[in-house]
C-alpha cells in the first residue's frame, strides 16, 4: 500500500493482481479512523477505483506528484495508471520481478 503525495488517495495491491484506489475521506478524532504520522484519516469502505491490468501478484506501487500511479507485478510488467481512467496508460515489460 502507498499513500499519494497529496494525501488524497491510498493505493493497494495484492495477490489477485488488482490495484485498488481508496479515497481518504476526511480527518476527525473518531475511534474508527486510522492514525498516520500524527494525522487521523478515514478511508472509504469501498474502493474509488479498481484497476485490472496485471495477471499476477502486485509487488510494488509508486505515485508521482501528479497522481499518476505505477504498479509492478510478478507478471513482469509495470503499468502506468491515472486516477479516473480505468485503462492502463502504458505497459512496460521487464525481464524479472
């Protein structure tokens, strides 16, 4: 899992090969919120977006400052995603995971 640099999104990926984008809803001091570096965040119960483009486990995620997300997978690809767009912008093959 990785938070976007602006703190608006959380990306997660796992063994199912799906990248999920979660919206950080608000800040409050309710007990149901998540604590992170002295800030308190609430995350939506359902993902904002589910991104399908990998055929194996997601290994790592990286955000740019402009909310572009890279996901790498055991399928030996890196996918480039933009929030709000359901299709991968680019796929970069690599020789090893």
